[in-house]
């Protein structure tokens, strides 16, 4: 049986958050979304077989340094000026692991003054709707990466107990009408069948983005080990 991602959120948040500061290991401009200023962080409540940051997220103690929201914003704004880009995100990790990390993310958003794409798996937004309220006053677009189309596939892909899949769907309900959002799915794993299963379960209308596997050798190996490929 998979792990409890809510319990894991608490443990991971305690490792990557300290006195309002969060662990990051890189600040960069990336070409996703047509160009976006990116802060790469570590620490996630899931363990997706295809996670590009799998190994860093498994070695949290050894990766990155703690940065305050002011320090993160300063680095992002500097890149933003150089690149003339006012789109921002945090990547490589789950930004919302609980209240401490959510408050930190909110502070970064407040300071960078641009459009923020909040990439999340939504587990904590589903578990605690009050976390959504932190983001209603910002220029934010939430991209919820839904990991499966049923409990079984959610468990196989994320390593988490399939019974927690419903928090991903609940997150959409909690975001609806409060914060702009869309859903992303790993189409290489879903296929048309998985996608149509998920569509039947979506609690609210939403746009679905298809994303595709980056087939690093460790990703292929992880997928094989989980019986997905
Ligand atoms: S939710 Fe994202 S950051 Fe977390 S393990 Fe999955 S792919 Fe990696």
C-alpha cells in the first residue's frame, strides 16, 4: 500500500521550511510557457515515477539552501529585468505542503509583482480549502497536475495511497470560482481512455492540458519498476 501524502506533507514541510524560509537550489529563466522566471525548489508530498527532480527530492537534507521570500523575490526580479519577462513560477517541488510553505509562496508572489503560475498537485488544496483563500487576491494561475484517472493508477504513478486521489479532485472544487486554474495530465500515461475516465470524474468544468514524458533513463526505469511501462 502507498504512503499517506498528507502525513508526508507535514514531514517534508518540516525538512524544507525553517523560520519562513524554504529550500531552493537554483534560480533561472526557462523556456516553458513561452519563457518564465523559475525558482527551483525541493520537497514534495508525492513520489511520481516520472518526476524529473526525483533524486533531488529524495536527498532533501543535502540539496539546496534556505531562502526567505525576500531573497527569492530579489533573485527572481533580477532575472525578470534581464530577460524582460514578468511570468514566474516555483518548480521541481510541491509549493503547497501546508500553511508554512503556502504562506512563503504567497509572500514570494506578493513581492515579484507579475503573473505567477502556481504548479501544484493540489493534494493540500483538496485537504485544506482554507489554503486556497491565501491566493485569491493575486495575479495567479494554478496548474493542477492530476496524477491519475482512478485510485489504482494514482497509486501506481505517485507511490501514494490511492484513497488520497480524491483530494486532487476536491482541490478543483475548492479552487473553482476563487482562483483561475486548469488541469494538466501526463498524456503518455493516460492515453484517450484514461483522459475520458478522468473527464467523467471532474467535479467542475476545466481546461485540460496534455503533457508528455521527458524520457530520461531514470524515468523509464522508475516507470518499469512501478509496472507502468
Ligand atoms: S508532484 Fe511534481 S514535484 Fe512532486 S513528485 Fe510528482 S512530478 Fe515531482
